[in-house]
């Protein structure tokens, strides 16, 4: 199967930066996208950013110009550089992998990492 392990969360002041990392292991196919989602208390999980193996990215409007997603295909890693963090960015951030394998799309999630933006 597939395992996703996130790291890099923590407490940061408004205006600060954090870099999240996610390592994927297991049966990783060549047709996939990786990404980050987040869930704040009392809210639904929402898309932050995704990136394909060909480096095609999508970003939520709320993070455009502040967050940058990137990946290292050789290492099966995905990163989220978060700059100019705001209190409303506080959430649990989840790594996501969607891949075409065994004639269907499969989706996997990491355990999540907490990001808290507070003075």
C-alpha cells in the first residue's frame, strides 16, 4: 500500500513562514498528483494546493502568492512553502496522493500536521 508522512508543522507568528514536507512510500505509480489539504476546527477539509508529476499546480485563492507547492519525483516527496502566514491559516494540514493504479483512481491521506499561527 501507500504511506504518507508529514512533517514541518508548528507554531509561528503572523507574517512568519513554515515549510511542510510529505514523504510517500509504498506502491507509487507514475500517474499521480500530490497535494495539501487543511481542516480548521469546525470546518470542512479544503484544498490548499496540488501538483502533478509534470509540475502542473493548482492553488486555493486564499493562499495564492503566499504558498508554493513543489515536489521531488525521485524521492516521492511533496513540499509546501508557506510565507506570510495569517491566523486564518491555522489548521491541521494533510498530505494527499491520488494515483491511477489497477485501473482506477486511488486516494491516500497522511495523518496530518498541526499549523498554528498566533501572536
